[in-house]
């Protein structure tokens, strides 16, 4: 029997937004609380909003994400959101026997899986890019095809912060050949779907160090990767190409980024001046 | 109306519309709830997933009295055999330009019946996009219907959400709102969840409805039930949900006779669906 490689991770995620002048009637939603799943248990989670002590309200959305909603009715010049959580993660379960392409197609046409098989505006790619990237994968087994797609995305799209924005779609990132984890996840999801597999976009965190010592804090960041279905759901991280396991913490899953943004909101007043995000990850055990 | 249809025909039309609205209501409850109709293969999942009107933002919570279609308009025509057939349902924002006796009081009763749990004397407002964002005739209609219902006509800027409650700032000061009878389309209703640039609605409205503190009439997301994609399934939905044969058939596409049509309004207060004749429509113009 294999030892189950489990980590306890402490996440401290602080988002600070400052505005060029006073802002009022600000309504926001944060999607920052890790999920509890067979491979992951959220032991404790807390989200607070300032300045002052802003009341928060939570609900679970269509995708199963824990959403924290809050409003700031009084004029303010800055906003700070502190999300913290302790999560026990585990190595991903060994994949079960995967289905043939035909069996996947059959299952998808008759179930909720279809929702993850259809393209969205952020995960639509043109026929040329699809032909180049996945034209030959139908000759492979679905799991091998998915791994090949992640490897090709990793090779094609160079990690370069600032090259793209939150609204950049898969096609644009592919053409540019540059982007961040969000872009690589979008391109991977788009190509998995184009190849015939249901795929979803995952938002979460990645501890940067596979050999992290317990008790030492590392600077991390929000992360994104992809999952696909070929009889059961499996995960791929096209940015790191590392196995998705104990270092990955899942916060939300959807069709693309727009279903799972860590923070979204609307307000009246001065434009945003700066936003800073700090994520600290500490392996506890 | 006597030369258009006789009493027996109206009886059939009103029973048929009532049946149709009951099926649409059950369908919407299913779409935003368990999704049985898809799992059972009656309607393909593709219908919801490819519909721009399927609003995932309102999935998973039910309106206080269970009603999503408080007021509906159904357009019918006579076919070549003289039978009435349905050409279109409107479960979103039907223009209620009818002055048939009993309709406004019934509509007001349905609006009040939709109020959140525990509200004894609900405060109902009618939300209009306003004169600048409506067609002239539509805005005149909003003003006159609000007067007829005896409810305040408000615009987005008159509403404020605070801690999942909605307040109207009217001539009488700040009043907590229980029911929003809206003439604003889903996309413009809450910039937090839909179009961020919208000023026609009120940020926080959807979460106030989710918290059960306000009821939006008609419910958000009803467009998934009355679109061209759902229409062909209506006879099957009636059989599936109600275990009945449809009293009114669909019109066969491409075979629409050159005939004046009839509009019927249905008002659902959660206990009963009342059907009112809504006047004549020019069916050939609507269907091309």
C-alpha cells in the first residue's frame, strides 16, 4: 500500500484595492473559500472585509462555490479583503479506467457533462489553432490526449505576467504565445473541449515548493488549472506540469474564469488606482 | 369579441392557457431546481446550456410562493380547420395593455401573494426603465398600469439595496420593498450579476431575492421557458408534468394562416391561474 501523501496548508490571501477618490455603494462578491471535496477538506475558513468591520453574507452558487457577498454603502478610498483558510489536501486518487472516445461522447450527449463540453467566449478557438493543437490526438487514448494537450499548451504559451489581462481569451493567448496560469488554463480547457472531452476551469492556490518544510511560509499566488472528464474527472496543470495533488488547493470550478472570479463587484465613484494581492502559503504538516 | 370566438371556444382557450402556464411553471421550477426533465430525456440538456436566457445566477433557490410566472401572455391563432393554436408564450415581461374587467385587481392580488414569508401588508413597486430608456408607448403603459394597480412607479435610481433588503426612495421617504414588479429585462436588473454598466436596475437585487427578502416579478430567468427552442417541447412538457393531453396545440411552422390572432393573459397567484382575453393581435406580422 502506498503512503497517502497529505498536506495541511494554511492560506492567507489579502487583496487591497485603492481608489483615486471616494467610492460609494460598492457591491462585491469574493470566491476565495476552498471547497471540501473527497481529496480536500477545508478545516477552517474566514473572510473579513475592511475598512472597519464590514458585514458579510455567504451562499453557495450554481457551481457549488462558497461565495462571500458584501457591500460598502459609506464613502471609502480603499478596500481590503482578508481570506484565510486551513486545508488538508491529499494526493490525487489514481485515475480509474478511462473510457473510449465513443463512450465519452455518448455520456456527454445525455448528461450535465455537456455543460463543460460546450465552448464559452473565453474558451473558443478557431479551426486552425484547433487543427494544429489537437488534430492528431484522436489516435491516442483520452487520458494520453489530455496529457499531450497540457504539454503542448505549456510549450506554446510562455509564462509572462502582464502580457494578458483578465478578459483575454484562449485564442488570443494562443496567438500571442504568452500569458499567465489563467490563460494556459483557458487554452487547455478550450483544446480539451475541441478534442471532445468535457473540461472545466479550476481556480485555487498552488504551494510553489514540493519539498516545503512545515512551519515555513512561502509567497504564493492565486492559481488556475484544468480538469477533464474521461469516465471520471482528472486534473492537469499546464503552467507547472506538476501533478495536481497535495500542493494544489481547489477554490472553485466552472466553465471559465468568468464563472469563478476571486473578486468581482460594482461601485460608483472614482476609478480604481491600484490593486495588490498577497498570498502566503504555509505548510503546517 | 363575439364574432371572433364564442363562449365554448373561450372556455377551451382559457383552460388550455391555464394548462400551458402550469406546465411552464413546473418546467421553470425544474430548470432552476433538480433538472428532472433533462435527466429523464424529455428535453435535451443542450436546450438550457445553449440558451442565453438560462440564468445560473438564480439556480437553487425558489421564490416565496413558488411562483415564477406571475403574469404571462399567450398568443394564439385559428388554424385552417378553425382550431385555436398557440404561436408564442411570453413568461418574461408581457406588456399588460389590457383593461379587461378584473385583470388589474387580479394582478395586484398575485403581486401581493408573491411577497416574502411573513409579510402581512406587502409594499409593491413597479420598476420601469424610465421615459429615457423605454419606447414612448411602453412608458405610458407603465405609468397607466401602475396607477391602475395603485403601486409606486420607480426607476433604478429610486431603489437601494442594503444588507439584502431593498428600499425605495419615493415621495414618501424610504420604504422597505417586498415585491418588485419589473419592466426591466434580466440583463439590466442587477449590475453585480448581469451587465455591469446598467443603471436601470439596482445592485444587490438578485442577492436580496436569494435571501428571500424581496420577490422579483416575473422571476429572473423565465426566458428559458418561452423561447423558440422551448416552444416545440410544450406539448411534451404538458404530458410530462401534468399527465394530461394538451388542450391547445402548437401551430405548425410555415403553415400559419392569414388570420387575426388572439392574446390571452394568465395571472398566477400561487393558488389559481386566472385567464383574461387580452385583445386581438396581428398574427401574420409577428410570425413573418
